[in-house]
C-alpha cells in the first residue's frame, strides 16, 4: 500500500507538470485572436474632428484595419510605433477612440503621430460594444465590409506576422 501511495504522489504532480509544460510551451497560441467572420455594424458617430457620420459596411474601405485605442491606454502607446510603421507601408487603418476625452485624444495624436486615415470618436463605447471590444487596444481586419479577424491586445511585428499575415495570405488580400 505504501508503494502505491508513493507512486501516486510522484505521478500526479509529474502529470500536471508535463501537461502544463507542453501547454505553455506552444508558441503559436494567441488567446486574444479570433477569426470568426461577422458583418460590421451600422452606426452613427462623430469623428474626432466633430464631423457626424453614419457608417455601415458599404462605407468601409474594402480592406483595412480598425484599431481601438485611447489616450489613457498604456499598451496603446507601446503599440503606436508599429501602427505608424504600418501606415508607412500604406496600410489603411481607421482609429476608434474608445471611452476617451476628445481633447486628450487629439493631443495624444498630435504628440505621437497619427497613423489613422480617419478617427472615429466613441466616448461611451457604443460601437465598441457592438464589435465585442473588451478594452484597448484591439484590432480588427476588415475585408469586403466584413470583419475577418480580431485581435485583443498589442499588435506588434510578431503578432502581425504570425496572426494577421496568414489570414491576409489565405484570403489573397492584395491592397490593405
């Protein structure tokens, strides 16, 4: 009986360690990445420059990114240089300013640069809620008026290469 108990004491923790080692060592796992396709919701909002707009999937660029950000978001500041890099590659990015003060958002873009072709102002988070946003930053890949990928968290070179580019290549997207 003692031998069975000793074996049990050794095997149970060893099994957990082996399981968690293989689970945690998988480098291709991005828990914040989703590829469920869904239609972009129609909405009325203002741009950061006070222009009132109605936007639906027909008004979106045929292909591009929607990046949810805020001036209070530290991770957005970390992500920002990569977005500026994408802008330099002529990748269309629409900004969705999330639960922020207009003045703070405008100052933030003036200070750090503006990677966005347009910035939507969502002070109450209503559009963000319709999109399923849980915080900032979050980035959506839009193709033909549909969202085909969604990443929660900072987009950087590694995330771009390992998550977005395979989806872009799989869908044969040429002009982002």
